[in-house]
């Protein structure tokens, strides 16, 4: 069908109207986050935890088959979910591929206990992964973990269409916890100063208001035992061994995709392998915008604006271009573009077309509806063979894409500012020349970049098929830095009032 300005504007206005009466209320008692309604988001004081397999891309290029890797990923997700929810009474939000996002918000009102539980839970996840390596004989290809923890207020919210609803958190705490991950387990200064004295003794100052938590397995178990917590390495090993016996590699079925597939059809016994483009589109500056609006008692309007952004980016990807929405990750959307199957060049062009349409929506439509909340997108694209499946505990499984290209698309996006599209070398090399000419290599980002591409501009370039007219980046394309590219065509934020205000 393709993206259309009038249809996009109508959808965005309708979404804004749907959120009339939305009110953010603070969580004061135990909450089922999955039951959160569109107009009743919750402000949660909690610690956000991210722990992931930092060497997963290299593992995917190792000697294990696709089925073996999917089985291991599934088994790991099951055990980590149990660590979070059964052993520490945390809340698993979702698995972002080989990384878990969890929240600790209990006991409500006791920030020190929340922070301590979160840091020790993250350490237990890392310890559980070491046990996992041992059980599965992964000494030569061990899974290496890294994590981040922060504490603060964040808004828990849900919206969507049909079965495409998903919980997410908006706020600095959820954002910073993910961004401080490097190696080992990192903790922000805000969280570190709240950690109980016996656990705080294992925090090492790394500078820049970040601390590293460094306790041995034996020291961890002593900390857990002193608190009467249930996690032990032996108990963890017993659960992992039982899972390994019950879920064998024969249970995993990977099929080359021949047709479009749906989320509800995916599972360990029906995983798909397809060449596609992993897309990550992040709303640049939205976390800061939410914090500013909250400080000025305008958080309700900021969340309403977010629902408009979230709805329109999803509609553009899925409804307009038949892309596959993998996941919402805070103010970022993850998608996979793989149609038409088997035509890498057409898939690559379609991915750039979707990125251009997303830019059109946030540049030319959303400011008329939500004003300054319409922040620009930073979009990363990477092409490669991708495994698509659903993993984790029964009834609580997450859709994941497992591929080096998925990690690369996310890496590129994180290195970009808003209004810039970045593509990896594999995608760049299959673009038609008229489109490839518009991208410039950025040696800092290690990707090809293009600023301020809208759908109108892409369609003009396509019509010209590499004609002599100057493109958006014709002047100074050789500058080869994102900063130089952006400087040539930086659009000012339009001072428009939100629709209906």
C-alpha cells in the first residue's frame, strides 16, 4: 500500500484523540503491569536491570547449528526468567534478543532494598549464566555476560492493536541502565549509593559516576543466604539440567521462510530463517523530553505524545509496508524487512524506503499533532540471514531475531543522531547505484549514512534513476562524518501546537 501523508495524519490525530483523559498515576501497591490500560499508565519507582550475552554475535558465527543456538537461547531465557521472577520477585519485561530487561520495584517505598535486590539479581543472572555454560559444556564457546543497573522513576505503559500490544518503560532509569553496559556488571551512582553496606563493599568506582559490582560466586551466595533468598548455584544447576533433558535439539525446527509469517505462528518448533534487514528506529531525545515534561508537571501530555509516535511508527512499518515488528524497546522500535523473499536488492531498497517514510511521518506529520514532542529518528539498518523465533517460559515468550545483522543494526542506530539513516556494508553493496550514491561512509560510525531522507525525496531520486539533479547530500558528501552531514541540512523544530490543544 505504501505510506501516504493524509492517511498518516488521520491516523495520528485519531490516536491522539483516543488518549484523551489519559492520566499517569504513581504505583503505590503491587501491580500487574500486563493489565495496564492505554489511559492508565503507571509511574514506577524501580531499578531497571539489563543483562545480556556480550559475545553473542561471535557465538552465532561459531560451529553450532541454527537449531543448537536457538535451543540454547530458549533454555537460557527460561532459566533467567526464573531467576528474576521466582528467586528475586522481580518482573521480567522482555528479552531483547540475547539480553534481558527486568524491573525491581518491590518493596514499594524502600529504595535501598530495591536497589540492593536489583544489583544482586543482576549478579545472580551472571552467575546463572556461568552455571549454564558448565551444564552445556560451553567452555570453548562460553557465553560472556555484561549488565547495567539504574534506579529512578519511569512510566510503564501499553498500547497497540489486537495482539500487538507490548509493555514498555519511558524514563531515564530504563535508558541509563542499558547505556552503561560495557563489561562485567555496571551500576549507576544513583543506584550504588542506595545499595546496602554489605553488598556495597563489592562496588568498585569506575569513574563517570559508574561503579562495577565485583563479588565472587561464593561471596554472592553468602549475601543471598544472609537475606534468606532462595538462589543457589546448585538449585540453578538442577533446573538447567532438567530443562536440558526435557527440551532436546530435536524439539527445534528451523525452516527457510517461503511466505510471510506471523508472530503467533512462531515458536521453537516453527522458527524461521530468512535474509532480511534488521531495522532499529530510536526517537532521539525523547527520554530527556519526558524528564523535562515530568519536571514541569506535564507528564500526561508527554505519554499521550508517545502513544502517537509509537502508533504511527508501527503503522508505517507494518500496515503501509508489510514489515515485521519485532519489539518495542523503550522509545525504540525494532523491525525486520524480508519481503520479497529471496531478492536482497529489493529488500534493501524497501528497508530504506521504510526508513524514509518514518522520517516523513516524524518530520511532516507528527509536528502537526504533537508539536515539539515529535523528535527526529535515528535509524540503523543491517542486512543478513536472520533467525526469527519466540523464546522463554510458556505463556510469556518474546519474539526475537538472532543474527549478527540484528546486533549490527542496533549498534549503528546507537551511534547516530536523529534525522540520520545508517546502513551496514552488506546492505549498501546491494543497493542500486542511484540510491547508494546518496550515502556517505562515516568512519566514526563505521557505516554509510544519509541525513534527512524523506519519502518524497526518495521517490524523486528513484524517478531520476541517478540523473544529474543534486541530491540531499551532493554538497559535501565527501565530508564523511555524521556531524558534517547533519550540518548541511539540519531542519529547525517547527513551533507547532499539538493537535486538539
